[in-house]
C-alpha cells in the first residue's frame, strides 16, 4: 500500500503541474493518440495488413514505448 500511495501522490503532482500549464496537458493527451495512429498506418502499409489488424499489433508497442 505504501508504494501505491506514493505512486498516486506522484501522479497527482504531475497532473496538477500539467493543469497549471494547460498547453502541456493538451499535448500529453494528444501525443499518444497521434503516435498510435501513425504507427498503425505505417504498419498497415509496410506489412500489407488491414488497418484494424495493424492497429491491434501497433498498440502494445506504441503504448509501452
């Protein structure tokens, strides 16, 4: 429980700081979606996959990386 509380406290501090700089908050909410979209389209083109299958394969690596 100690680590969970510390993790929540750090996340709360980050969100408060991002809220103070709203442009940053907007960027960090749009950035992962954009990267996922681009990776899915690139993978679909290079591997000759359907778009849905490419997004399924791109999601784990994009969201972890």
